C-alpha cells in the first residue's frame, strides 16, 4: 500500500477486522465506539462504580479502569459484579502497564485488556543498547515467552486486547534500533501483534498515542500501511491524543489528531484524554464522531475538467513525515515564514480600536501607543471600507475587491477576489503587493476547469484562499493541494474554514479537524476562521456561559476573541507556529497521586506567559517521564504528597512536598534561564 487509506480526496471508511468486546462489535464498518477512563482509586469499589455509571450514562460504550498491580486486577471482579447488579452491561477494560501477572488476572474478569508494549515486558531506563541481529531476535523470543500466556488466556475467555503503543514509553530496545520515531511506535506494536497472530488470536485493537498530534497521525498511517503490506488486512484502531490537557487547548489538540485520521476513514474507537472528570470527555467524543454519521457525509467531489483522478500510487507528498509545501513569499506570507492568522471581522460591525483589542491589539490612549500581544492577528478581513483610524504598525487589512478599489491606502489594504474576478480584472484593478484569490475547491456540484489556475501560477502577488462548502471540506481542499503540487504551483495558500455549528465545543472541533489535518500534511501558509451569521449571533449572545463540565474554557470571549485564539491554538497544536506556553497534562486515573485539575490550573496561572516552553504535568510515574518525552520540564507525582521535577528526561529534584512544588518548579525554570517576569 503506497498510501494508508481508501481515498485522499473523498471520505471512505477503512475496512478493518471485526472485534467482539463483550458483545460490543467494533471494526468492520460498525459505528465508531466511544470510551473513557475512570480517575478513582480502583480499590475503592463504590467510587469506581459510581463514576463508571456517570460515564456510561453520558454515552461511554466502554469504560477503562487502571489495574497497576494484582490487588487492583482482582478487585475488578467486585467492580464488575456491582455494575452488573445495577443493570449495566457495558464492557470494562483493564489498563495494564508494568505487571503481566495483573493482566493475566484481569483477562479472566473483564471484557478487554489494554497492554503497553513499551513497558509490559520491556524496560525503559533511557539506555542506548547496541544489538546484533541475533541478540535482538533473542529479545523477541523472551517477549514471546512472557506474552504468550496472556494471549492464550484472552483466547480461552473470549477477552479482547488492545496493544496500545505510547510515543513516550517506547522501550530502550526499540529506541536503540528505531529511535524516537513513529516507525519505532509501529514496530513496538507489530512485534506483539505477530506473536498474537502466531497463536491464532485476532480479537485485537491497536493504538499509536502521542501528545504530539503530528507524531500520532504519522504513526497510525504507518501502522495501517504496515498491516496492509504484511497481513493484507487491518485490525481496528483506537484513536487518541494522550495527555491532551484541558479546556480549549485539550479539545483542539484532540480534534486535530483524532479528526485528521477520521477524515481519512481511519479509526474504530476513540477517547478524548482531557484533564477533566471523565464523564465530560464523552460529549466531546460525540461531537467529533457525529461528523461521520451517514447524514453528515457528502457524495464524492464533482468531476474535473479535463477528466482527472488521483492514483493512490502517485507520491505527490509524504503523509508519513512532515514537510511543508514549498511556496514563494508574498508580503511575508509563505516561504519559511510562520503561517499567518487572518481575523474575520466582517460580522463585528464598525471596526473600532476596541474591536481590535479582541484580536490582540490594545490601544493606550494616554500614550497614543499600541500594545501587541503574542496572539495578535497578522491581517484582518473587513467587509467594509478603509478604517477611520491609523492601523497598528504590523496590522494589514483585506477588503472585498470592489471596496479596495475606492480605498486610498494601497500599502496596508489588499483586495480579495474570486478566481473569475481576478482573471477578468485589469492591471489597475489589482494590487502590486498582495491579492487574495479564492478558487472553487470543488464545492458547487459542477465541473471545475483546473487549468484556469495556470493563469496565476507565476503571479508573485497572488495568495490563494482555499475552502469548500462540502460538509467534508478537508478532502476537497486537499484535492486542490494535490493539483497545486502536480502543477508545481508555488503560490502560498491560506486555509479558510467557516462553521455553522452551535456550541463552542462544536466550533473548536470543526475548525481543528478541517484545518489541522491539512497543516499536519504540510499544507497551509495561513488560517482564517469564521462563522455563519446564525452561529456568530448565537456565540455572541452566549459567551461567558459554563460548558457541560461546569468549566468556562471560553473565558468570556467574544466571537472574535474565540476564533482568533482558536486559530493560534491550531497552529500551536500542529507545531507550525508557537505563540504560547504548551501544557502536556495527563487525564488522571486511579494511579494519580494529586489533584490534577487543581494543580494544572495552578501551574498554568503562573507560567502561561512563557512562550514556547512545554511543561508536562503527570499524575504518576507511568505517565512520566516517558509520556512527557516531548516536554521541556516535568512535574510528576512520585508518591502521596510528593513530586519529582524534571528538566527534559533528567530528574532534578526528588520527593518535593506538593505544598511547595509549584514554587520549586518556578525556581527550576529560573535556574534553567527560561523564566521571564509576567
């Protein structure tokens, strides 16, 4: 398989094996299943049961419970019996990391066991080991001997298994041979899958989780290709971005990673890992998967003129490693410049200095000075005429072409054209600096003459603005990018996405899925988000209200603030433009040794001004240091009331009392010379 999915240009679900999880069927075109994980102490039977019930009633179709030792594994029977007594038959999943004995106990009790091949039998001490081929093969044989008993138990009891690789917990053996790579993640899972297949056991789901959506998506794609090449079939895939965090950023990061794969038809179950109570993860899951219900999908894009189809064997770009599409520069857009943010103010009414404050520009009237934040938009789009006041020095304005013609300031104001308008306009009706041109990305149901693009191919004043009115617009826009690559057309391109959904969660998921998937593929030199009139009015009337979890992650934002911060968060999550502190925060579970939600909020409050710094907040040693491999600093639970602080993978301070641990983290940031005063 040259590619990794059925189609790059239309929505087609990937066929996978059918897996039975306690009567719940997944894979093989069954509905995408939703799951979450409890955060209670597994030894507290009633608390775990009560939380599981809340998750089930919220819509969870499977509930995962940690079993870090034999005691917790044995207590799963009491939890299961109490749930069944209350009338709940939802399949339970035992989450196992370091203890094969616990897995073998749990496999006789619950409907599914999750193991992590990076630490189930292998070890992680951050040691590099030189292996000969024979020594490496001997290690595989050792794993086979230790893993096979669990496989046989699962086969005997009809228990399903998830082989769940995590980017941050790859074993020293895998790291030594494959490095810290998506291919290493794939091989880590494939070793265990081959052993299971040798035992004729196929009731298996796989996952490739990472806190970095770029790594995560590449690993899943490689896994699909590897299974298809090696086995001529694919097993069901469970999707998730691990340690996504909380609030707006957690939802965006999850929607980018999960949504990018679902858009390609990949994924049979999902979990959104938020640092919030687990029952509040389920509504976000539902908002993600409802985009793929039958009535949300559209027919394939209309035919092209001349007739053209994309053969899946044509490697126009690599989906397995990030490389940004090569473009020339137009007015600081494209080339090696970070993607720009265009704020759509067309529905904001008269644009005043107060309106610009919503997108990062604060005017000090006494000093007659503009203050510009790290989240200040680079351009604004206005449906009107030239503004009534002088613009901040870095801000530029885009106007409809007919409005731009009567605008005297041609240095900071630029026109927006449809493709037909631009082709028909005379030289005096165009800007010599920047023209935004919107071609039709196969949206109107009729044929599109792709050769019209040749007329602007060498126009170094043209930036394309790409969008589609198809319900599954991402594939149509990606289709256009494949045409630009085929024609070697290097004009920069801005991604446009409008939302007609209603709630903040729905908007975040829509924007993140449609644009994030393209940024991960290296497409896009800018982003512009907007809303339909009805959606805008609804958000304008409701901002400041609490979300389903009782937490207000919208933070009293106006629609303009909301979409502007969302645009920057999408660029941050796709690692294409870093503009703020990044938090890698695990979702809590029964292993957690402190209040993650409270601690995350406390750390965020004192560090959120440290642009570009990545801080991991991990509840226990399972999730740190391995799962925070991508972080600059780590705050990890190491015992009741005790914290270990990391700089990268290095332990800096052990057994810090939790009452002073945040202050000690700040000291570490200062010692490391990354601290700046707020």
